[in-house]
C-alpha cells in the first residue's frame, strides 16, 4: 500500500509529460499541414527534403475529397524547370 502511494506522484508526472508531448506533436502536425496547404513553394521544398511527408499530405487531402492538388503541383514544377 505504501509503494502505491509513492508511485502515484511519479505516475502523474509521467502522464503529464506524455500528454504534453502529444499536444506538442498535434500542434506541430497542424502547423505543418497548414503551411503545406497554403504554399505550393513549401510543398516543393517538402518534395525535395521529405517526400514521404508530402505523400501523406496528398493522401490525406485526397481522402477528404480534394483532388488535383498533386497534379497541379507537378505541372507547375515541371514548367518551372523548363
């Protein structure tokens, strides 16, 4: 019984730490999504540095019913190279 009382404050600290980390992660993901959703240039940067993250972005917006963003990006990037 005594061990349970001494572990309780530690468990609360761990829970608060995990909860804070989750909130930071969700806020970071939201900011990243918002930036990618509003800037084609940022998406181009992401395609060069982190293509797997950009792929997740494209799939998520396609799941929500927004189609054509990937194609518009690729078209612009191809024409800007030439």
